[in-house]
C-alpha cells in the first residue's frame, strides 16, 4: 500500500471542514491519496483585524471628514501633494494647445461654405493659446498628467465651448469672432479660464473617485488576505514548535514510522506558509524526512533570504545557492504570475545531489481575478502537476511533471 500524501494548508485557514473538502477535491483531480493536516486553529486571532484598519474612501474625503471643512480648491491641491502628482508634465500644455488649435481650425473650415462672402472670421487660435497658457499654471491636476486621452478630450472640450457657448449676433455670427478690438477679447480670456478650471476640477474629482475605489478594493479584497497572512506568519514565528508538533501528530496518526528516517520518508503538498513549515521541518536538526515536497504560492526562499531559517541551512550569501540536506530529496515549487505571495526556490536553494528545485509557473485564469493566492486549489494544472510529482517510481524531472495538455485532451 502506498503511503498517502500529507497536505498542509497555508495562512488564514480557519475552516477545517472546508479544508478537508478542498483536499478531497484535489485528491480526486490528481488521483493521489491525500491526508489533510489542519493547524489553522493555532494561527493568528484575526476576528478583530478590521478594528486596526484605517477608514476607506478617497483621501480628501477623509481629510474633510476629520476637519469638518467644506470642499475647497485647497483640498484638491492637498490631495495632489499627497499623491505626489505636483510634478508638471512638460508636454501636457503643448498637447492640449495642439488639439485645441486643430479643432478650431477644422470647425472653421467645415463652416466656411462660401455663403458669408469671406466675412467669416474664425476665433483667433493664437489668442486662445495665449489665454490657455496664462490659465494653465492655475490647474491642479491637468498640468501634472501625461495621459494623452485625457489631454485630448480637454482640448476638444475647450474648443467646443468656445465655438458653441459664446454669444451670437442677430445674423448668427459669434461676437468673439470679430476682429475689432472690443470687450469680446476679455470675455474670451474669461471663458477660457473658467472652462479650464471646470475641466481641471472634473479631472480631479474623477482621479479622487478612482483612488477611493482602488483604496476600498485593496482593503476589502486584498487587505484581509494580506493582513491574515502577516498575522499567521507572526504567530508561526512565535509558536513554531506547537505547529510542528501538530503536523507530526497528524502523520503519526497514519503511521508513526513515517518521516522518522530515510527508510520511511513522507510526501508532502503544502500551500503558502504551509510550504515554509514543510521546508523548516524537512531541514531541521531533527528533520521530517521528506521524499517529495510540492509547494504552491509559498515563501520559503523569501523568508530564508530575509532571515535565515536555521536548522541544517546555511544563510544565503548571494554568491552561491544554499545546499538542502538529504532529508529533503525532491522539491517542486509552483507559482502563479499574479500571486504576490509566491516566490521562486531554484535561485536560492540546491538539492543535496546538485539538482535545483523545480520552479513551475501556473497559468493565470482571468476568472480568478487579481487575488490569486488561493486559486491553486481549483486549478486543473496544479492537480496535474501534483499527480505527476507524487507518482511513485522515478525521481521527478521537469519533463515528467510539467502538464502536457495535448496528452490530457487526447485521453
């Protein structure tokens, strides 16, 4: 009878029945007998984490709520300073001016149909450009953006305002088109300044709204996962022995001889911090002898580079990789491209026989969204690699365990 594969979960797992169900599904998908090892009740107490988080919302909304002050232009300037957007873009004004000139010229040409006997005088684009330059330094947001689409729309909107919203005489001619030196030039300057200020405030409101939504998404979707990750890491550092004892007891319940010597090594699959735990146990001075280890979304290399793990492992110097002891015979490490909590192992570690741990990327699925740290459990590719990596017989190799989708489809 083949010994089962022991599955160790990662951070923020507080649902033993859900974890057992996930392992059962993974067992069915990989055709490998699996035994769940639950330790989540020893992790961080995360039920009150929300009390430590700053409030969500756009930063200026928070500042206004704290001060009780109404919205002012100063709020926009302060928000710009907070987000380090006060560095003017050297090409922003040029782009708006170019778009404005093109639109004024094209519109004038479209309306010059010969019925005006040459008396039609378009708005002086040079004069408008002068007024635009005068007002540009008073903007808070527009002068600091290099977004071509936004700047193009500002130029077009400003041109349409000048063409459509100026006063008309009884014949339909715009007063501002007159070449005579009248008060219309002052009105044109005022119109450019007011409209540009309006557009600047609209751009600022849109930027702040987007920041507020992003801030809320980060806190509501990514914040809890990241916070619980940090909480469990802290607890593991303090209560490592208790968690190792729990895992050892789970293995002993199946067979007390497993993992005690090179003659009876175990096979382990581990997610996230569970991978760190598995590597720590396999490389300790009294190791859990591990024949095959498969980690996914894990941080063992990252933690060892930041803070050497001890046991049988030497610190990483950067000059050469850290030699793993014979008690960790084979190691396959999976990572998903968007998983910010997943790290490579092969650049830091080297197996005792000179080979490298196998780092294998898992394809990203659009349906998983941006928080992909828990997506491995439902991935067919992960199940396929687990089945091949844990197969009895020959040692795992890159060609052996990488998913072969053509063969899987034909089957």
